[in-house]
C-alpha cells in the first residue's frame, strides 16, 4: 500500500486548490451541491436537536411521574375512532375520591374540566373595555399544580381548599391573558368578567407560550373545579391526573387505578377498558411522528444535493485527468506507481468536497445560531458529533465519486500519455 508523505499530501492539496481556482465557475457549481447537502443536514440536525430538548423540557414540566386518565386516546384523530370509543360514557366528578381510597400507592389524584375552542366552546374575559377571546377556561382542584408543575404561579396564589369547598368565584390567569387585560397594572386583586360572571383574580401563572402542537399556560384561566361544575354543567369532558411516588412501582400504581376505574364504570371482566391511561410521553411520541416526515424530507434534499455535488466532482476530476494526461505520463516515466497516481487524484477529489463540506458546516452553524437567537424557545445547537458527520459525509462523497476518475488516471498507459498533446 502506497504511503503519501506530508509534503506530497500538501502538494496534492495545493494542486486541488489550483484546479478550483483555474475553473472558478465550474468548481463553484461543483461544491454548491455539497454545500446544500451538508448545510441542510447540519442545520436541520441542530434545529431538531433543539426542538427535541424543548419538547422533553415540556414533558418534564408536565411531571415525570404524572399520568392522565381520559375518556379518549390523547393526541389521536377523532375521525378515526371506532364507534366503541366515540360512545364512551363521560367521567364523573366523584371518581377521584373513589380512586384515592382504592389506590393506596398513588400519591395525588385530581380532576379537571376544560371549556375551550377545541371542544367547540367560546370564552371571553373582559376588564374595563379590554377583552380576550379564545381563552381556555379550566376548573381544577388545589392539588392540580402539584400534579402538573407546568402550571406554576408567578404572582399571587393558586386555588385553595377553601376556594374549592365554597365554589368561590376566583381565577388564576395565564401571563398573556393578564398582560392583555392589565398592560399597565398588576392583575392580582382585580375583578374580571368571564363569560358574563364576575371573578376575582388571585394569581398569575408564569409565562408559557406552549408547544407548536397546542396552546400553553398563557392562554388559560383557571377557576375552582366546584365553581366550574356549577357555572358550566354542559362541559362534561373531565380528565384526571395522578402521580406516583418515586419509591413505588409505576406498574403497581397504574394497575390500582385501572382496577378502580373498571369497578367505577362496571366493566365486565371480559370487556376492554373504556378509558385511557397515558403519560406525558405521548407528546414526545407525537413529536417523533411529526419529525419523522421532516427527517425524511431533509434526507431526500440532502441526498439530491450530495449526489449532484458528487457527479460534479466526478466530472471535474475527469476533465482534470484529460487536461493532465501528459503530466501523468511524466510522473509514471520517473517511477510513480499506479497507487501514487490514484491517491493523488483521490486526494484532490476529497479536497474539493471538503471545501464544500466546510462551507456547508459553517452555513449550518450560522442557521442554528440565527434560530437560537430569534427563537429562544428552540435551543438549536450544533454538536461536535454532527460537525464530525458533516466532514465524514464530505470525505465519503469525495472518495466515492472520485474513485472512478482516479482509477482511470492510474491505469493510463505512460507511453500513450507522453504522446498526448
């Protein structure tokens, strides 16, 4: 196997750069495909990595050991539900009390009801001529924030046991709702009108714009569950959240809840559950489904760019072989082996693709920086792994598409080469 010295490698690299400079337009078009392919891979990897962290942080904020009991499968398309799912009975407000007694390994069990646009309802909050529409009204119990830490109060307080017991007309507002109604003053202590009824603002949640696949805490107005039941008897869609302590098996706790729900809903032993138990991981699963198509699209675009760039590299190297046929003959005449010639042209091809790959990595890094700067919620970051992958792709394209021209040059007859004009 031929070994190239550092001086030979430097000479071949300089020869490759000279080839680039001698045909700037042709070389530019050649490396453009490599740039597009590598930059799309790098930038998309950085963005998806940032989005993955964003989604995982959201999942953690919902509670790493928090589970939800609902009538329907979360994150699924209602139009695809069979009749057996669409006709399931509504949950009752007293379910949580029964589960607390029947599931000793469960820490918190809390019920909440929601009135929002996604259920076909409309809400409006007013304060002295200002109004906010498309707000989501949710009725909760005092334990709600312990079960779902995402709803964290920034100012004031959350709903108390006294508020729940007496169905008091109090509300905790999302930050965006609060800022819209009270742009110049503190909302806590003020009285707002929600769908025509007066409520005292007792707290404001921390900012949370939500995921791209759903509204965040900013859009919520949370009232006591008892008041919600009295004010909106038509809002029958209830969901329960329960938490499992760290020292308790998740399977044990879930099985207790399942058995309690089956007794509550009088499900025969030979029938399937008519309810769903899910963890916040369903958000991750939904996100993975969404990014799957994005990854495939990026892969197709990158592949096209790399193939186009690779064909360009092969073309420019074939031209280079033709233009330097006499030089190849001279080198062989003074003792250069086939392996030396092959290695020389392969290195030139790799140098071409490395130029495109380096520019592609820089473009990808710039894109990820711009995304991180202008969209702070998406912490796009370029990892060393993807930089290494970008360089590997560049070298791989150079070797794959440069081998044929390099092998062609290595197999030329030196006598024919010397006669070539």
